[in-house]
């Protein structure tokens, strides 16, 4: 039995960021943590992992380095929270967008493909991408990154399956569709600046969408 969306999203929510029921001082601390995490995302997006330092993040967040260290004593601890925060925001925003679709948009027009594409253009995914690439050669980052990325992937699969119930009768086809969609769309993202032709990118997304519909209908074998 799968968890409810609220329970699944709760698994991704970083600790210490829930302001509900907290006193004023605790809420202020949470606001500072959020400011740090948002600044870290901007820093990763603009400067890359190698040039992202706790000092630069503190500067972008508008706080002292001492205040930064009070909340995150090490860069590794901060990056772990940044990963959790980006995963949570990406999932929350994606599911919110999917729930606005009509059944016709979701099933017949496969509008989720464009929503997923838009999610790849967000600053949260940009920060995640910087960490994913850096984790390939940074062993300390890799130790933090891989377990959290794998945890997110498991929850993402369950949540997206719930958001698209038309796949529930063929879980094998669903898994293949997810693999294909993620691989193809992220590959498109990586080549976006090389493939300058916007129409070319749109045609490829339409092809991805058509292939997924064919897979769901059984016209294309899993």
C-alpha cells in the first residue's frame, strides 16, 4: 500500500523548517535557515559548487558568518540540507502543477511532459544539477549526495504514479516510461545551449510525449 501524498512529501521536508506551532524565536530561526538555503541555491546556480563557500552564502543571505555557522557548522551539513530542500521544493511544485490539469490534459494531451520540462528549468533543479555533477569527482559530496538522491527517486516514482493513475494497471510500463522520460528530458536540458533551435527542442519533447502515450496504450512494447 502506497503512502498518502502528504506523508510522502513529509519524508522529503528538511528538519527544522516547520514554523507551525513554534514560538517567535523559533520562527525567526526557521526564517534564517530558509534564507540560507535559498541563498545556497542561488549561489550554486550562479557560481557552481567549486566556488560556493559558506562565506559567500552568508553574504548572499544577508547574515553574518557566525550566524551561518550557528545553523550549519560545516559546508557538508549545509549541502545535505540544501539537497533535502531542493528535493522537497521540486516535488511540491511539480505535484501542485500536475493537480491543476484536467483529465484530458493529463491523459490525452500528456501535458505532464511540459510540466516536467519546466521543472528542469527551475533554480532548484539547477542547484541539484551542480551538486550531481560535482559529486562525480568529490568523494565527500558523493557520500552525501547519492543516498539522498536515491531516496528522492524512490519517493518521486511513487508520487508521480499516484498523480497519473492511468498507469496503475501496468507498473512495468510505468517504470520504463519514467526511465525514458527522465533520461531523454535531462539529456535535452544538457544540450539546450548547444541545440540553439527552439523548434528542434519542441519537436523532441513532442516525440517523447508520443512515445510515452504509445507505451501506455500498448502500441509500443515495454
